[in-house]
C-alpha cells in the first residue's frame, strides 16, 4: 500500500505540470466568475474530461496484490484494474463549473475508463459522471467563494474515490476480487486524489492573488502617475507643461525616453535620443498618425515601426498612448524602450489605463470649465437685463426735462454718464465689495432724486467692518428702484427708504424697507422667485437679483419679502462675510 501510494504521488507530479498550464488559460476565469453559457459549459466539460483521461494514464495497473508501473495502457485484461487519478479532473470541473460541467467531464472520463476494460470497468465508468454531478451540486453551497478553500476541497476530494470504491464493491465481480482490489487501492487513491485536488485549488488561489496583487500595484501606479501629470496637462498642452509631464513619466514609468506631442508637433522629449527627437518636429510616423486617428494605443515592436530616420537611434520599441479632451484626441504620450522584450503585456495594460485616466480627467476638467463659463455667461446676461430697464426710465425723464428744464436735463445726462461708466466697470465682475456697490447706489440715487424731487428720502444704517464683504454687482439698485417705482408710487411726499447692513456671525444681513403701500400675499410669494414682467417692469430686476444671489451663494441667500406692521415692505437677504475667488 505504501509503495502504491508513493508511485501515485510521483505520477501526480506529472499532472501538476498540466495543472499549471490549465491555470494560465484566461478563459478559466469565466468559471471562477460564474459566467456560464451552454458553449462554455460544453467546452469546459470536454477540457476537464481530457484532464480526467490524463489522470487515468497517470495511474497504475493492479493485478490481485501486485501492480505494474507501466505508463501507457491500451486495454486492461479481465483480471486487471487501475488505481488512478481520473476523478481529479471530474471533481475540479464540478467545483468550478457546477453540475453541468461536472457531469460532462464525468461522462467523457467515464466513457474512457469503461473503454479500457478490466473487471472494474463498469463501476469505474459509472463513478465518474456520478461524482461530477454530486460535486457540482455540493459546490453550490460554496458559491459565495470565488475559489473553494483547500480544506473544503480536501474533504470533497476524499469523498470521490470513496464513492468509487463503494461502486466497485457493489457492481464488480467476483466479490472477493473486488474486496481485495478496494483494500489495495482504496487508501492510496483517497490520499492522492484529495491531496491533488487541495493542491490544485491552492495553486488557483495563489495565482489569482498574485494577479490581483499585480493588477492593484499597477493600477495604483497608474493613478499616482495620472495624479502627478494632470495638474500640468490641465493648464493646457504647451511646451512647458509637456516638458514637465515628460520628465515625470520618464521617472515614474522607468522607460528609456518619453515624447509628448499635440496633434501636429512634438512638444517635448525627455531621455535618450533627445539630440534628434526635438520639439517642433512634425508628427508623421504611421503609428502616431494611426493613434491620433483612432484614439487607440499603438505598440511599436521594432525600430522600423518607430520610423526614426537617425541611423544611431537607440530606441527600438515604444508604446503610443493617445489622450482625449471633449471627446477628441488632443495629443500623444510616447513611451520608448531599448528592446522590444521590455514591453510586456502588463506595460500595455498600464499604458491603456493611463491613457483612459488622463482622458477621463481632462474630460471632467473640460466639463467643469464649460459649466463655469455657462454660469458666468448666465450671470452676465442677468446683469445685462437690469441696465436697459433703468436706462429706459432715465432717458424718458431726460426727454421730459429737455422741454421744461434744459439745464437740469443736462445735469441729469452728466450724472447718467457717470453712472453708466461705473456700471460698465462693475458688470465685468461677478462680485464686488459692498463699499463699491454702495458707491454705485449713490450714483443711482443722484439721478433718481432729480426725477422724483422730494418725494422720498433714503437713510443708511451701515455697520463698520463689512465694506470688503463681496456682493453681486447691481444688487441694491434694482431693489431700491422697485421700492420707488411700486412701493412709494402712491406717496407724493414723505416716502422713506431704510437701507440696513450689519454683520451677524459669518454673514452680512442686508435689509431694505419702505413705508409704501405694501404687497399682496401673492406678490410676497412670487416676487423674486418668478419673473413677473409688467408694463412698468415690476419683478424683472428683482428676479434677476434673486437668481444671481442663489447662483453664487446658494438658496440661503435668496430674497425674502414681507409686509411691515407699520405699513410698507421689507426685503432682506444675507451674503457670506468671506467669499474666496475659488468659490466663484
């Protein structure tokens, strides 16, 4: 028994070589990821069936109490049987592929076992498909594991030859010969089969761990490189940013040389060959043009594919990585090597991943820029809508004054010129200091006082230390104008507008009150929230002010309207005391 066990273990070493080859097949991961189809199930059934046949030929022919170590067998004699490892392939197929693959592999192996003959041909032939079916069914209990643990595989591996021994005792005859055979081969087959299956699962787990570890390392490296070079590329593809990018890539990728190009010219080259790979040269090699046209990574395995005209150029291989912005290729990264053998599959995968990372980040950056530009354009459009409204009313007043008081009309025209000059300066900015907004408001009121004479007065309550807080330009003027045009329109005299600015915590609270006729409940709900145009322009300027406050500071800074208990209207809002440029 000991001798037979040692022989089977030696033969098992031959199968381990086959196992190592089997593990390298990429399609085996379809089974590990439980990605089954009828075609893959049939393919793997046949493959593991062949593995079972190989285990049969790695067995030992047994005659009564003796055995023959011959390797090749064609047909067994009537009194012969075979101690083998055929069930190894069947069990592995069932564990990885489930009942269908296990049964298929068992049928292939069982037919071969039965065809060899011998007095135990029938039970051995039956045991293979039955083992595959049962193993696949048991494997479902461990479906949450990608690869079953070696300890569990060892136990299942013991069950398979025990089942086979039981079938031999039941179906083989004469019974005394069957009992003698089981006593001879039973324990050696249990030991060798279970140990081999445990080793197989261990090898798969180690191979997957190594692959995952390698993939994680390369992914981390690609992320680090992308993080280092993206700040330069986001500033635009110039000679300076390209030179910085090339130096980082050469250092981190540990390549012979790096070239950065746009769609037409070489922008930078770092490393070997800098004497003739010079910035300013046109991009003209076939693989480079193909990468620009298709947006796909290209690999040059020879000097001829690199197409360098310099006879002594040491660069013999390279990877050309296109990167995109806004959906179009904007440049190339060329990684050069001195030998084609240095370009392994992992280098190609990292290059592909690096190109995708750079392209995705540049696309995100481009989208952010476009969003910022659209936001800025929207704000400027809202600001521009305020000016024609005020200008229209003022020009109407000037036209009237020309007939009744030309000198006053001339003064008002000059004041309007001063106001518009300030206005043009402020509308080029998203935010201005509060003190500048108040100066602009004062220029506006100088004009309004001419139009409305002594109809109203304005009182300021301004707390010190808030003058540098930022506010959207042309915020206060439309609110004051709305109070004058609509709140105080029924008061020929005695009108009052109170402007209050005070700091509360980290905010500046701004309120504008008048002692006019107040607002209806519907107006309080809608004013500022929706555009309410009318013949007098009520609501347009207020709506635009509210939109700009919300866009720049959030809904917490929106306008709030309310009626005062003593009569009139109060509108109030808040802005942060500190607002950085990066927030705009």
